């Protein structure tokens, strides 16, 4: 894995290094979004089934770059490294079905923007969790000219 690349599921969730006498596992034909399930099975011995259904009424989750990794956060609070090439999100923690993963239209541009930062963060502009400060609202144009306030009456001496 190159130090100058943003990590995603295909470069993070890798098969185990075989021990002497064990066969090499080939995960190259596993779709990117499904690699998480292979990985948690081998790494943590979780038996989380790969989702078979898609939640049709879910608007989806936004992918973002967090410290050099493409991630998405589930409603249960778990965050997983995701594949922007296979934009589906399922959670091995709460075992939710697939929901759409919302990725930027220009993935290389988003990665280049993140690479320019020390900690490598990027949020989709439409993501409600985006901490970027919104553009300042324009100054309202007065409909009537402002009338100066009456001066305060002086106190008698």
C-alpha cells in the first residue's frame, strides 16, 4: 500500500498471510463492499452474513475521507472502511442490509484535496455531518433607508 494513496476496502481488507502448509486465500473476486465480511470473519471470528437485500427507502450514507481512509458511519455507531468503487454499505456490527453509499462524482479530486492536508480529511459537500463552515450569507439589502435614531436628551444640570 502506497503512503500516497487513500485507503479503501480493497487495500485494507486483505486475506491472511498463509502459515506454513496452509493454502493461500484468494479474495480477488470478492466485491469491494463484501470484503469487510470476509475480513471480520477471519480477523475477529465474527460470523456476520453478507447482506442479500437492499433497503429501498434508505437515502444512503455519505462516504468521507477520515485520516487517509474512505469510511462511512452506520446508524448503530460503527464506522467501516468502504469501497468507493462498489458503493454499497452494510454493517457487520448491527448486520443491516445494504444501503447506497454516496460517493463524490470526482473521486480523484476528493482524494487530491485530502492528500493536500496533513491529516487527510474530506467530507462530501452535501453531507450533513460536514464540519466545514457554510458560506457566509450575503448582507441583507435594506428596503428603506435607515433613519438615524433620535439623540438621547441631555440631563439638566
